[in-house]
C-alpha cells in the first residue's frame, strides 16, 4: 500500500474515532440530561405525594377533632338534669355560689374564682341564689340549677378536644391524639362527675 493510501486510511481511522468519541459524548450528555430530568420528576412526585399526604392528614385531624368535640358534648350534656337533687360537692360549691350571688361574706378555703364562675353561670341562667344547698339529696324542685351544671359540663367537656390537640402538638400522631381523647372521653370519673358542680374542671 502506497504512502498516500496509508495516510488516507489513517485519516479515515482518526475520523471514525472522532465521530465515535463525539457519539459517546453525546450519549453521555443525553444520559446526564435524562437522569437530571428523571430525578427532577421523582422529586416533584415526592413533593406532590408529601403535599397530598399532608392534606389528607390535615383533613383527618379536623374530622377527628370535630368528632371528639361532638361526642364530648353529647356525653357530657346527656341527661344533665339528673339527679334532680343536690349531688355530692354541689352542697359546698352551689352553696358558696349562692353566697357570692347574694353578696354574703364568708371565709373561702379555696381561691375564689371557680365558685365565682359557678355563681356567674347561675346568674346568667336565672338562678337567684336562694336555694340553701343544705345537704346531698335535697330536691331542687323549681330551682334553676341546670345553668350551673351546664357551665361545669362545658369546661369538663372541653378537656377531650384540648387533650387531642395537645397530644397532636407533641407527637403529630393521629393515633396517639385519638387514644388520649378516647381515654378522657370514656374515663369513668370524668364521664360521671363533669356535669356536677365541682371545681376539678374549672
């Protein structure tokens, strides 16, 4: 083979190598672009999934909060007028509320705000402060005592949604929040005594 032929052949090989290298570079560039695009798409999908998950959790949080609030109201206000007689600590707190209404001086062993609030709820619902609250078992008769019980039931019932929200703020777990609200909703002490005029929930 002549020197011209060799030169030509050499140029062809170099040209082929150049083209092959360019092709490889183009393939690598395309792969990089495809990888970037795929990663971007994955990140976008992940962000969309996270946003959708957050929206779903937010909806569930609100629905459960409403459910527990409604259940709390129903359970605390159901049959609130019974018993129709003075029950347990109503003897003390109803009596002291009556004294506040009538502006009678007495020595209060507790901080006064709780009984003042009971007295206020009585005044706002038409109780005149005349019932003596002498002993447990005394019939209320025509005395308007429901307002004071309702006030205590509202404050006691608010423990259920408040516990739900508090545990959510601490854990961001719907399961833990729901469990705490359920335990307070169905707790025997809270379930029975919330409607009675006691200071535990004020």
